[in-house]
C-alpha cells in the first residue's frame, strides 16, 4: 500500500515536471503565468497559514462553555434568584466576545485572545455561581413561601372563624379582609411561578396579620378566662336538677342554646337569640349584652303584661352584677351616668335568625310555650359564655 | 507576456480577496433587533423560558460568527451562523405573536374576573338587603358592607393595572377579589337560609 502511494506520488511529480519542463524553445507565456500564479499563491498563503496555525488559539471553546452555562443559569431563573452573579456572568461573556471580536479583526501576527480567555473564564465562574445560587435561593424561597403561607393561612382561618363566631371589633375585620385578599393574591403569584412577588406580598401582611391575631386571641382568651366557672355552673344546674328534682336552665351563649335539665340530665334544648354584643358580661343598660351568671326566675309574664309573647324574668342584676357595675364605674370603664339595667328575661318572639335583643334571651314562641310551662318562679338559670373550650371552637370545621 | 503576468497577479489578488466570506452583518443586526423587540413587549415576563432560549440562540450565532472569523480566511464559511440568525428572526416573530396572544389571554382573564367581581358585588348588595339586618346584627352587617367596599375599591385598582398593561398582577388581584366576593355571597346565602329555616 505504502509502495503504491510512493509510485503514485512519483508519477504525479513527473507529470508536473514535464508540464513545466523548460525546453530549448522559449517558454510558453501561458505556462509562465500559471507558474507565477501558483508560486504567488503558495508564497502568500503559506506564511499566513503557518502563522495562523501556530498563532494563539481562539477562546471559542471557553466562550461556548460560558454561553451554555449562562443559558443553563437562565433556565434555572438565575436572573431572578441570583441576579448579581447572572448579570456579572453575562457582562464577562459580552467582554469576552468583544475581545475575541477585536482579536479576530487583528492580523494573524497581532492576534491576541488573552483577555478574551480571561473574561470567558470569569464568565464561566460567575455562571456556575449563578446556577448554584439560583438552585439554593429558589429552594429557600419556596421553603420560605410554604412556611409563611401555611402560617398565614392558619392565622387567617383562625381569624375567619373567630370573626364569624364572635362579635369582634369591625375595624379589625376590615383589616383582616385586606390581608385575606393579599394572601390570595400571593397564592396566585406563586401559582404562576412568581415566587419572589408572592413572598413580597406575604411579607407585607405577615406582621399586621399576626398583630390582629394576637389582639383577637387576647380578647377571646380574656373572655374564655371564665370557662371553668361556666362549666361549674352547668354542673351545678345538672346536680341541682337531680338533687332538688327541679327544672334548671343553662343558657349557652356561644352555642345559642337553652338547655333544660330535669332529673340530672338534659331534658330539652331550644335555640335562642341574644343581644348583638352577646360576648362578654353585661356592664350597663343599653350595651346590648346578655348577662352571665347564676340567676333564678323571679316573675312569669304572659298576655298583655309582656310584648314578647311570654317572659321568664330573672333576677338581673344580682349581687355580683352590682359589684361589677360599681367597680366598672369607679374605674371609668363605663360613663358616670350609666345605669345597670334590669328586666332581663327569657322570652318569646325569637326565631329571627339574628342576635337582636337588648340583652334578653329570645326563643321561638312554640319553644317558649314549653319552657313557660316547665319553669315555675324560682327556677335556677345559669347564663354562661360557652360550654365548649375556645380551642375546640376555633378548630371546628 | 507582461500582460499575462499582470493578469495572473490580479487573479491571485482577486482570489485572495474573494476568498474572504462575508460576515452576515445584516442578519446579525436583524436578529438583535428582533430579540430587543421581544423584550420590549415583555416576552421575558410572559414567556420567560422561550425568551431565554432565543437570547441564547442569538449568543450561539454570535459565537459561531467569531469562530468562523478565527479560522483561516480561505476556509471561513458563514452559512451556518447566517442560517441561525435567520432562524432567530423567524422564531422571534412567532414568539412575538404568541406573546401578544398570551398577554391578550391574561388581560381577558383579568377582565373576566373583574366582570364576575362586579356582578358578585351587585348580587351581594341585593343579598344584604334580604339578609335579616346582617348575619349577626348591625355590626356584622357593617362588616360585610365594609368587605364589599374594600372589594369595590380594589376593582378600581385592578382596572388601573389593566390600563397600565400590568396584566399579570391584575389577574392575580382580580382572582383574589373574585374568591373573596364569592365567599361573601356564600356567607350571606347561608345567613339567609338560616333565617328562612327558622321562620
């Protein structure tokens, strides 16, 4: 094989030699021109090629690697999660390209890609940093978002339930509505992968929502401070009904139920309506609050003697109510000219679906008929805030 | 003979010069312009992945051009980068159209949400009249009215966002408003149903 190649080359060289062989005759002008052209080309191109071959290699590979890394960083949203590193990588890459371009424009002798190579190296380094940071930062943001949205939604659910179950300050509910809108907006932003915007929105409401929750929790905790007392009232009514063989009533303000105890067990339960500010104790006349405490029926009214169909008037204010009223007056919690109120009753004309009374307990007339018949004067009545603990109320679906 | 040598010299010169392939400057400028136009229409927001890809294609074409420039001038060939650049322009035009479609779709969704919210506001106001002076008395009634007022105020905010062309934020906000308006409607319906049941 090698022998054949040598023979072929020899033949070729012989042919070329024959073509340009000078004879005794004058050389033909065509041949001279062709020879001139070939020699010129070889003379011009050979050194250029040699220089090109041995001159500094272009930074193509590095620049291409940097480009691919920058593209990968872009796919990983480095412009969002590692903007500084990403922009630096792009800037270095642009500089590398500029230097490469300048180098390419120079003649073979002056080609120098040193700077381009350095810039490309920097671009690679920054792009790698951007990729790494984008990955970790995005994960961090997702984790932060998940943690915050879980906490905020938990708080929102707590408040939503609290606002729907208790007559709480309306100004706080107004604020709460704005926060709920923000939480929903954040969720929408998150769903379209705009995690930073979602986080920003959550951060804007996080503290305010916490404050509202704290305030509402404090109000409810203060109200439920008497929970053990309420439970003891209920137990006492149950016991009394068994021991004394008499009807005893427990009005559960939270559940809006009037429980009738007979012989130590629940005999009947009727839905009730209260004053709009039913949460808390009654402090004075006109506060539309239903009192809490242990009372008994002092008077039974029916027909023309009451405008509420039938009434079981209780002994509000009792001694404890009077003491509380005096204390509140002394402490300036209520105006100096405030009066304590009276004629709190369990009466008819209920069933309106709202808490509408001035502080009384209203039942539907058909239920009032039964209760009126069951309860003689002296029937013990306990009015309590709730027979369920607060925790249970706020986690109930 | 002199003439022939001159012609040969000229031929060599022409050959050398003509061997330098032309850099696709026009195509490069067109591609750059197409990508800039895409950015101007917020393709980086609405179609971020596609925008990054086309930006990278432009960079790849630039690298290909410089790679050719680095080669021995007689063997340079700009056909591949030229083709890449033409492709960038074509894809950019397609993306621009798709981006407009997507923007229109997001705007439409935001507007539909707002229409639904406006309708829900009207329905909720009617339900408020039917509600027995609020679910839990006057205070609760006022609270619900205040919620509706908050939603109404936010509708104006969303409309401003739509006018300013920030459709994505408008869509997020309008979706939140719709959800809240729906929850109020449910709350009122439940309150009314409760009253009817008792009657």
